[in-house]
C-alpha cells in the first residue's frame, strides 16, 4: 500500500511540475513574412467508387503560406500533375487553402492542410474524368521540420480528388494518394 501511495505522489509531483512549464511557443511567429514552398512527390489512384483506372502520377506544387494567426495560414498553390498510365496532365491553381499547424515543443511540427481549386486536364479517356475543365479538392497531413528560422523541410501524405463537380455525368472523379517532400523558405 505504501508503494502505491508513493507512486501516486510521484505521479502527482511530475504532473504539477509539467503544469508549471512555460507554454509551447506559437507554431507561426508573429510578423513572419509569407513563406514560399516547393513540394514534389509520387502517388497512385484508388477507386472508392466504381471507377476502374489505375493511375500513377508525379505531382509538383509550388505554394505560398500567409500567417492568419499563431496556428493558421492561408495557402495558395499551383498544381502540376503528370500521369503515366495512360499518359496525361492536370494543370491548375488551388487559391483557397488553409493549413493548421499543431503546437509542439519540438522543431518537428505536424500540420493539416485542405485546399480547393480548379484545373485543366487531357485525361478525358478515363472513366473517372468526363471533361477537360475540372475541380480539385485536396487534403493532407504532414510534418514540418525547421532547419533555420526561415527554412524548413516538409513531408506529407495528400489526398487529391479531381472531378467535374456534377456538371457532366457520371461524375466519379479521380482519387489519388500522393506522398510529397518539400522545402519552405
């Protein structure tokens, strides 16, 4: 019984000392200028619907993040995708994006991203794509590792959905999972 009480006392002391620690610094420092970034990666399509395509793609995404608060950023991206089976492309912009930076005491910080945009493609021979003009919906989870105060590496797993938003049927959409590595400066 004494050992259990001693253990409980040690746990409560550890919790009390942790509660007195200074709060983690904000992920995005106040006054930070826009942060530019380049990301590139490789991915593959998957079929949550009745689509039959098995695409592989290379994705290149230059972007800029503007501080909205200590944890949120407005993000705008350009979208350049090269598909391999069948060959094709998707070029677009993602002007509506947001990134939430999770607070952390470490120099490696997790983040969540969501973006909406539009683009032009030549993949109209796929069951999932019925028009040249399509919309983009993207979401990802990632890690940002600070190298200096103004530079960082990134790694993320991104879900990318390309579809015509119901302007032509059937509207299956092309769904891809892409792994991206990048640099922010």
